[in-house]
């Protein structure tokens, strides 16, 4: 037992064998020099090295310090084991270092240590005896006591000549043991190659995933910085505008308070004068002697005019006009601020529909931003660009840059929303958006979402929370993305294409359906 405990202490955790040229990592764990070198080399692409024992991380290739004392202990242990080899039977499968066997399997012709015995077959064919090094005894059939010469692949059993002639192995495919050995060894070597190949492939994929993770984190970090900077500028603009409006209110207040203060002062003086007159009149009214009263000087009965008849009131409308003007300026400043922070997407939610392309069964609103299906055909002049298939295009066209617009759709009927070249056909099945190579669209057909292009549909396994959609187009980048403007915003689908012509927003409106462009 003491020998087994010492063996465990002297075992490398990578190869599970006795240390060969043991070295120590900075974290104080020991490994075979070759084992840890191979392990660290496989971690090189990740840019981070880890100890297989405690998972301690090292930014650079760690120093491998040779442990001379441990090397001497290993050497002494191996010498002691070699002296005992003559009198002891060792495990057949512990190739790198000898381990005492606890059983010998006559069927496998192998001696097994305690560890390998746990995984050994429990079949009755695998007869276990006390450890023996006698090949003559181990190589004999336990039934006929004859030399084992053949291998039955069907039963995975080693058998003698008499086993071939009688018993359950009759009619089975048999091979010479030497041939079966070579075949199994070849199979194992092929499997080992596949394992090595898969390991290399997994390491490569892991490295690619780590690189992708870094890119995602880098882009997210950059986006966070730009968003924070944008809203900081917006807050500064809004704060400056708030101060401006408040100052305007204060100025209006001061303008009105100055004359009011003057009027209040005049009224106070007049009130004092009236009070004096009142006292004088009351005193005269108390005189009963006519001659005395008539001798008093006459009192002016003119009390003057009212002072508030022409006073101005607070003009809130002026403040509202200032507020409206400032909000308009702020609204115009947002695109400038976005562009300064690297956001180049242009908002085109003010786009309008082109009446010359509208099918006669599509009714358009006066502002050309609403379209709905109508059973009675509209009276419109003939135009070569007019659709005959319940479709309409936008007046706006996009040939460069990044663009964004919003569309609200009906929750009834069928509709398609997307983009198309103006050169698309105007009638026939091939004119429908998504049915040709000149259009890309999101379709709501029979209560199901699909993404369609060139007559190929991809089911979008999602249920809409609402029917308010955002569409993003990057002409140079070749991206067309659809988003449901729920909370949170949900990405529905992205097309990747090489756009070779200017694009128009396109809409198909089925019976009982409608669309609205804008927010």
C-alpha cells in the first residue's frame, strides 16, 4: 500500500505515469517536462497559459524549473521497482511505468492493476485468476487446455482449435490471433489519428471563437462609448436650450414687472393721498356751523383715472413659440450629433409613395404615406411604371449610404414590405416582391412570417408582438435588415446582397390590409 501511495505521489497528472524529467510551474505543481511543454504549446494561440492542476493563468510562457530532488526520488523508486520485477507480475496496460497486477484475465491474456480491473469486462468469458506471468498457462483454453490460436470477432473471444470445431463458435468468422492483433492495432491507430485531427480542428475552432468573441466585445465597447458620447452631447444641447427658454421667461417676467412696480408705487401714493382727503372730508362733515363749513376752501373731487386699463399681461405664446423653434433646432441637431459620433444612418421615415407606380386597387392618402387595398379600381392615367399586382413603390430611391425607415402594417390580410429595383417587372407572378432576383422582402402571408428573395422563402419562427417595423438599408455594405419595434427591439432577418441598382422601398397590399409609412 505504501508503494501504491508513493506511486500516486510520483505520477504526472497529464500522462498519468511516473514523472519523466519533472519540472515545476510557478504555481508549485509538477509535471513531466515533455507533457507540460506540449500542453502549453497547445494554449499558445489563445494568448493565455493555464496550469492543468489549479488553472492558474500566466500571460507569458511560464518558467519550467527542474526539480532535482524529485528526479532523484523517481530514479530511486524505479530502481526499487526493477528489482522487484522478477518476482512480481505487473499490469499489461501500464506501459510507461510498472504497476503491480491484482488479477490476470485468461481470455484477454493480460494482467490488470486495480485501476484497469475496474474498467475490465464483467463477462463470464473473461476468466480472472491470481496474477501470473506464465504465458503458457495464460495462453491456454480453460475448457480444452489447448493453446489459443484464433480470435472470434463475433463474440470477441480467444479460442483454441477444438473451440472452432464444437460449441457456440461454429459458423462464426475466425481470424488468427496475429492477424486480429494487427487489424485491431491498425484500427486503434486510425482512431488515434482521427482524435488528433479532431483535437486540432477543435483547437482551431476554439481560437476562431475566441477571436470572434474579442471582435464582438470590441464592437460593443466602441458602440457603448459612442452612444454615451452622443447622449452626453444631447444632454448638453437640451440643458443649454432649457437655460435659454428659462432666461426668456425671466426676461418676459422682468419686462412686465418693471411697469407693474411703477404702477404699484403710484397706487400706494394715491392711496395715501386719498386717505388724507378722506380724513379731511370726514372732519368737514362733522362741522355743524354753516358759516364755518362754507369758509373752508373747496376740495378737488377729481380722483384721477384708473391705472390698470392698459397694463400688459404675461405673453405665454411668445415662450411657446421660442420653445417650438428651439425644439425644431434640436431635432435638426440630432443628425449632426449622430454623424459626429460615427452614426451615419439617415432617417427616411418621411418617405412618400409614388402614385405613378400604384396598382389601381391601391388607395393612397393625400400625404402619400398611407396605402390600403380597395375593391373599386381608382381612376388613374396609364403609366409605364404602374404595377398590375397590388404593389406600390416609394418616391424615394437609395443608391448610397445607410438608411432607415419605419412601417406600420395591418394585422389583417397579407402584405409584403421590402426593397426592389425600379427595373422589376410590373405584371405577372415574377413582378411580386421576393419572387425575383431584383427584390428582397419580409412577408406576412396566411398569418406567417417569411423572408423572401428570388422565389426562395425562409420561415421566421416568431409571432409579432406588434406590427410596427424598422427597416435598415446599407447600400455599400449590402445589408438589408428587418426589426420588429417591440420592447425590446427584435431582429427578424438580415439579407446580405450586392446591390447593383438604386433601390426603392416596395409594398404589396393584399385584400383587407394596409400600410403606413412613418412613426
